C-alpha cells in the first residue's frame, strides 16, 4: 500500500463506484455516501420498486454532478456482471470502487435444505467470484488507483453454530479476497488493491425481517460504511468492524481461540462445546 494519499484519488469526485446489493443495508448506505462525495454510483441489485426507490434516495445525496444509475442484476449470473461492467464503463468510463456486497442468509446447517444451500452459495460466493473475475482486469487496465471491497462477515472467521451455509460462503470470501490481494500486490504496475469488509452485528434488512427494532448491541449501516472508508483510506486489508456489544479485544480473543482449535487439537467450535466453556471464559478474561 502506498499510504493514505493514494486512496484520496480513489474517492475523488467524478470517479465511479459500482456496488452490488445496493438496494438496502450496507450497500445502499455505501451508495449514498459515495454519491455525497461526488462519485458516480452504479447500483446493482435485483430489480423492482426497492431498487428504483433506493436509486432515488441516492440521487438526493449526490453532489458535484455525480450520476446515479440503477441496473437490475443477478450477481449469480456471470453474463449479467459482464453487462454491468460494460454499462458502467460506457456511461462513466471509469470504475474506482467495486464493492461486491450482495448477500442473503438462511442457508441452514450442514445437511439440510440443499436447494437453499445452492442459492445462497450462488449469490454470496458466486456473486463475489463473478464480480472479481469480470471487473478486475478492466480496473487494472485503467492504470489508476482503484479498490475492490468484498463484504465478508465475522461469521466467516469464527464460524458460530447455526447457519453453516452462510458461514461457508463468508469464509470462502475471506480466502478469495486474501488470494486476490496477493495477486494484485504481485502484479507489476498494478494500482488496484483488494480489501475485506468484515461487519459485526449490523442492523440491516436481513435482520429487520426477523427483528422489528434495532437491538442496542447492533451497529447501523452508516457506522459500518464510515468505518470502512476510514480503514480503506488508511490502507487496511482486514476491515474488522466492532459493534456496540463487541470491542476489538473480544474479537481478537475469539479469533485466537478459534485458531487454537486446530493448533491444540480441540473439538471443532470448542467455544460452544460444554467441556470447554469455562476454559474459553478464562481465556477471554485473561485477554481482557
């Protein structure tokens, strides 16, 4: 990384951000924030009133003549990502920010709902793979500073019991983005960098469908996006967001414990294993 000054050019007015999953939550907030900085914004999501309403909300935030375009896109279909790239470059001639953010939940545990597993992986993981493969070389060829931000999750790192399908998709995004950044770093003359956004407990539409009011412990989408811009501008790869319940020290302890399941040959997910509950509590207290 070349330091913070490099990223000022990425977020300069007149440049362009392409965001998938842009009709709600973190994606919509990112679109509004980029537009308020004067960036052109290309919003990709499934079609319908929600996307068109979201585009209107983003246009209200746009400044310095920033353009906003909403494009119905199924990220699981590579051909639709190619169309998205072609329309973004045709209208604005530039992509400074690619935010592969589209995602769904509710896949299930390891041996249930195979159809739901397939759909979730096609969107959450396939959508990011498609975005990376379709846009990256074109962004390199611009020979201008640019960033690719892939939305992961803390559930892809500590993989708590519950929605195993979701955890698998987000763990794979972590591995993909790490490999992408290595390749970009080793590509001579490349001015594109990759970054892994790792939200914690965030109140978005995915949670709103189950919980009507924001829990006190959750962050809001604007908090996540503000933190993302701050840390990308500082050159961070891992953008590990805290929330109102989980400070960084607790995240660090949980990640370290998870890694030691392998190192110490403990049962998988021992943090939730009754025989290790007290040991995990003592470990966290010691880290604190």
